[in-house]
C-alpha cells in the first residue's frame, strides 16, 4: 500500500472534517458571487454564528448550516442526524439571544430529501438545485 492510499486513513483522519470545511468556504464563495452579481452589499463570515453567515444592513441575518457527505448520497429524513443537530444548533442560537428572532435559517446539504418527510415539504420556492462545488 502506498502512502497516498486513501482507503485506509483510519478512525482519526481529519479528511472528512477538512472536506466539510472546504465545502463551507466554497459555498460561501459561490453564494457571495451570486449576491455580488445582483449588486448586493453584505458581510459574509464563516464559523461564527453558524457555518456561513450573510448580513446586510437593515436585513435579517441569514445563517447557513452546511452538511457534506463523503460517501454515497445521504437521505435527509425525519430521523436524520443532520436535520436534528441543525435544529438544535439553531434553537440554541435563538434561545441564547445570539441571533435576532427574524433570522433566516438555511440547511445546505449534499443529502437528498425523501418524499413523505418534513424536509421535503419546505416553504414554496425554497428549493434550489444544489450547486456543484
């Protein structure tokens, strides 16, 4: 086995965490470019109130929780750890007053929503095709 073999990185590999962080950065860059094309002025931060945060003067902050999966595409179901961890994080953010009540929350994931599950029935127009980042 060569030193570059990725099939045996072990339980302590930082690769999944690093890939998740890079996904945050790339998504923040992509969304920033979209907003700049529309002429918006904003502040973007990473790993502050959430994975990615967008703020505009006079607007509610937008908190984005990003989830990237290395292996097969995961499903975002009612029992999904990604969904419930995200809801817990957002709830704590509101309860502790770290974000105002009008904050907008978004879950950005490589997982697919499954028919018949809560995540599949988001607000009208909330779904956007996943960017390939």
